[in-house]
């Protein structure tokens, strides 16, 4: 492991045995769309986020260590969609008093990778919020869309992007829909149009659309993103 590889540590009020079981239930905290299982060594599974997908093999699974090896992938928003190939997700588990320490490394996801910054944000959400919540409160936040962001008037706005054929069921409330024209990894740079989201995606011109929470004046501000 390179010390610069993505790394995060969780301290959770649960047993090691329960943590292993929860991590292995991939659809409980990471991906809503899942093929296969990750319950024992040798299992294979594929996670889907629209056009983006990753295929993993459970190369190790014990009480104190889980390793998922990336055997193939297609990361649609990257210049090299195979960037994760050959990398590994490594979970190290140990007991510390009444807590379980989960030490996670994405071996091979290093700062020289195009995906590093945005994938770090995504992993932080899925580990620190979704997996943590799944273990602490039995409430994970598995996703179907890809976490994305844009910058408007010096403010960073976060949302999710979906392929044109996906219908989002994980975001609700007062939302805006951007028909995405151009991205840089997970940053939205421009859009064909911006409108209030009424539950209908319609027929976007771009390959993706983005949903983000609305706020006063934001619809007008985001007209700067519209290019024909």
C-alpha cells in the first residue's frame, strides 16, 4: 500500500462480526444496482451507476480482513474508463473496547489518478456517512446516481447525475434538473438547459442529467451554465 492511496478509518459501535456482514451486503450501503454477491471468498459482483460499472472479486474474506479486487470496470466520466482496473479495496477490522475499527484503503487510487479527488469525495460519503449509518442506525444510503458538483458564483453545489434513461428515486423535494452538456470527471461545466424538476426527466439532449436541491435565486443563477 502506498501511503498516498485513498484511506479512511471508521470507529463504529458494533461487533467485528456484524461489520463484516454489513460490508459484504453491498446493496445496503453502496450500490442500489448490483449483480452477484460478496458473501464469501471467490464471490464476484458488479456495481452499476448508470453507464459506470465496476466488477469485483472477493479475493479475501476473514474476521479481520476483506479484500475486493477490481477485475474490470468502465468509469464513463474519465479519459481512461479502465482507471480502476488492478486496484483493490481493502478493509481491515479490529476490536477496540466496545467499538470496531474499520480501516479502509483503496489500493491504487492515488493522487496521480484522474479520478482521485472526485472519487475521494464519493468514497468519503459512502464510507463515513452511508456505511457508518448502516452500522450505527441500520440505515445506509446506497446510490444509483453518481455524486457530482458544480460551482456557481463562488459556491460549490452538490447533487447527483444520472444517465438519460435512469429515473431517480433517491432525491426528492424542491429540485432543479440540468441537462448536462459537459463534465470534467464529476464536475458539471455546462448544460443544455436548467429547469425545475417535476418528477419527469423528459428527453435530455445530453447523455446525463443532474439533480440538485433548489434554493432562492438558484434557477436564475444557473442560466450561466446554459450553452446551446
